[in-house]
């Protein structure tokens, strides 16, 4: 039985915390993909009801808006993990060695700061909405803190994965 040393070395180079978080981040991405399908199905249903049956469904647009928030926030950490996020590398793409590593560390710190601010502000907004007892307006009336929960979950996942990446980049054990 032979083991590919390159794969084994690459796996051990990734920090343990990153390997432990990857299934949770991947699950967030999978939930995001399912929410995209749900938004597509609801939009198709709404179009069918409006233009074929001539009986528009008023709640679909609002519910699709809630789904869009959820799908973006559940998928943001997976996009970060895979490197599928928006980046402008006109200048930074030419960096090498220590400068490249410094850029990665700076990027991780920026992502961590953003996710911390987002998580804290969302936590406060959820606490306020829950304490105040506010409800959404429109055709779907639910407690207004409920649609904010995916923002908090996504921000926490993003922040945890940024910490994992930061550890890998500072220790020099991460390949991305």
C-alpha cells in the first residue's frame, strides 16, 4: 500500500483548526446551494401563478428576499474557503515571497475585522428586535430577529475560518 506523500504533506500543512472547520463551512455552502434552488422554485411558482393561472401570490417576493439573505450569508464562508470571493489582483498578483504572505495575512485580518463587526452588530440587532418584540411588515409577519439569524451564523463561520486561515498564514503552514 503506497501513500501519496504530496497529498499527505498538503493535508498536514493545513492547520488543524482549518480542517475541523471545513465541514461546517462546506455545510453552509451546501445550505446556500439548496436555498438558491428554493428561490428558483419559488420564483418559478410565482411566475406560473401570476401569468398562467392569473392568481398572483403576494408572499413569494418577500420570502425570496429572506432566502437571498440566507443564501448569501450561508455561502460567504465557503466562498472564502475556496477562494471564490471577489479580489482585485492587478498589483497584488505580482507579489511573491514574504510580500505575498503579508498580503494574505492582511486579507485575513480584514475578513476577520469585517466578520467581527457584522457579527456584533447583528447580535445587537437580534437582541433589540427580540427584546422589543418587533415583527416584519408586509405579507409575512414573523418576529424580525428570525431573518437576521443567518447573518449572524454566516458572520461567525466567516470569522472562525478567517482565524483558521490567519493561523495558517502566520505559521506558514497554509498553501492558499
